[in-house]
């Protein structure tokens, strides 16, 4: 039996909608962890940052990033990125898809194809 897939993100995000549609079309079962209702998952966030680097996990192109004070953005470190993302999960690039030890950051069809439901 394969391990379950959890998709982390925000329901109304366009990238999330693409991921949901892609997975639904392929009948891939998943559990959705909504940051707006459940907050960011500390362990998943730290694992994503360890694997991909805070510079990739934090969406530095989004509105939430631009709303941060310039001084905070300029002095961002791994530690402050974790704190900022836990405080404001909209900063986290979406989706983060987790299955066991496997993790996919963003909507990456090739990486998602490697997950088995």
C-alpha cells in the first residue's frame, strides 16, 4: 500500500487550482492542508527549507513578500524565513506536495508524476 499524499497550500491560489485539477484528472488521491484554516505545518516547512533552501520556499515574487518591510526582506535568513512563513503562510510557494520522504515544491508535473497514489 502506498503512502498518502498531502498537498499544502491555499485553496484559492491559481497554482493550487492547477495542481488540484492535474491530480484529480489522474485520480490521484490526496489530503489537502489549507494554510488559511490550519496554518503552516512547522515540520513540513522546515523540511522544505532544508531540501530546497528558504530562497525557493519563500515566494519572493508574491504580494505577501512585497508587503514585508524592506529591512525584513533584506535581512531574511533561514531562521527568519521560517518565523515569517509560520506567521504568514501566504509567503510559502505553493503547493508543497508530500508523500513519505518525497517532497515537491510548486506545480511541477514531472516531479508529481513520480508520486504514486
